[in-house]
């Protein structure tokens, strides 16, 4: 479908591009949302590490460290949120 706009129709008229979707993005499943949040945080941490150290290139060790930090930060946040929740009452 992406190549259709490049080639004209046999009669010479340009092919119309497909209209962009106007639907709102659907909510991600919780497992996908967790991975997406960790990936975003890991990228932000890596960028901050490089900025602080005034570097323009990351090593594999840098990327792994940023990912471990992101995982730990999200786990700590999850623990804090769990501890702050009031106990749930079970209904019979």
C-alpha cells in the first residue's frame, strides 16, 4: 500500500494517498505498556548518562546499565504504589 502513491495509474492520473487514520490509539495491554514504559525510561536514562559524561556514543555496557536502572526504578515505583494502596476488602 505504501508504494501505491509512487506509481501513476495506467491513464496517467496520480494515485491518491490513503487517508491517515483518525482513530484514537487503543489502550495497550498491561504487559506491553510495562515494556514500553521501561524502554522509554531506559532511553531517557541512557541519554542523561551520555550528556553528563559529555559523550556522543554509547557502549553496550551503557545500554545495559540504563536498562537495569530503568527496571529497578520502575520496580521501586511499583513497590511504593503497592504500599500506598489501602487494603482491599474481599466481597462474599
